[in-house]
């Protein structure tokens, strides 16, 4: 899974590797694959060499080698001192690992944590 920061305040890589899962499918078989992305995976060093997490839109870019389809979805991740707001595209689910150590299941749509 690669993630792209769509509107970063500084130049960022066009995509950053965030994890992988190797699965094998027989013809016609469907499997659900889940990735856990932590806020720290969206962090980068700013001009003062301090870690920074910006609110904004991130694009999930699965690398589906050997398949005919390449779905992708926009993941919106907003951070403020009052909490995190995460928006997942239709059909996407996930798990948010909060910096305080607990997990929150995510479904399509917008959720504030």
C-alpha cells in the first residue's frame, strides 16, 4: 500500500510505501485485505527538522500487481487539537490506531475520533 499526500505544505514524495500483504486468489475468489495506517506514518520533517503531521487529504494507492483492476480511494485525514477526523471512500474500511493506544474501527464516510 502506498500513500500520497495530496496537498502538503512542502514537496513530498509522489507516493510513500506504508505496508504490504501478499495474498493468493483463485479465479473468481474475493478476499478482504486490511491495512493499519497510524498518524505517525503521515508525519514528515519540516523546514526546522521537526516532525509534523498536517491535516489534509491522502490518497491510498494499492499496488495490485498481476490484477486487471487498480482501485484507489481518497482518504481524508484532518487533525486538530480536539481530535482526528477521517473520511474513507465508499466501500473502504479500516482501523485507526489512536496515539493513546486504543483502536477505532473505521467504515466508509466521515468519523471524528
